[in-house]
C-alpha cells in the first residue's frame, strides 16, 4: 500500500508543481469612446506586484505600491510610467493621454486616464507596452467600446500596437 501511495505521489507531483510555478503576465485595458463627452476614457488594470516590479526596475528599487510605505513619488512614477507605455492615435494623429488617478482592487492597481476633445472617431491606434520590458510573455488585452461597437485586441512584445476602424 505504501508503495502505491509513493507511486501516485511521484506521478502527480510534477503536474502540481508545474502549474503552481507558472504565472500569467497579463493586463487589461478598457477604452471607451463617450461621444456625448467627446472623450476617450481609459481604465488599465495591472497586477500590483508586476507593476511594482516594473517601477522598481525603471525608477527606484524601494518603490512600494498599496502599502503603508507607499509614497507620493510612487504615484508620480506610476503616472509617468503609464503615460510612457500607453499611446493612442485618433484618426491617425497622436493624442494627449491625461492621467486622472488610481485605486487598488484586491491584487490589482486600477489606473484611470482620459483623452478629451475627441469630436469624431474614425480610427484608433493603441500602443500598450506596459510591463513588456519586464516580462517577455506579457500580454496586454485591450477592450474597446463605442455606442455601436465592441472590439478587443491582444498586444504583446511582437505586436505592441493595434488599430481599429469604425
């Protein structure tokens, strides 16, 4: 009986240890065009520990997010990082993304950004390189919504930008 238990353990252990060691590197960005406000609203959801790794690598190894040790500099670094990594073109022209703020949900940082004065939307190009310099397997999922359309893009290191036509 003991030999059977050991055999089962030896057969099952590689599967259990392999799944617990693997981590997914993904962020989700929701972009919505609100015609009545002439605005594009952006919500980026990124795992806090992954975001912290990127900020520590780029700016300061002591940066801490979502803790009592978080400083105003960490928020400023987050803002600077996101505005460097997420770029939007509307109708072929670059637009200025404005950082509004952030909050935390469980194990994610949720950042809010906006583009104003968008009167007409025919095409949009989104570049999202968040965390790609840290994790080679990083995938950034972008969900785009207008009053008439819903579309999604999956961006990665090989294709960090995508376009949608309306």
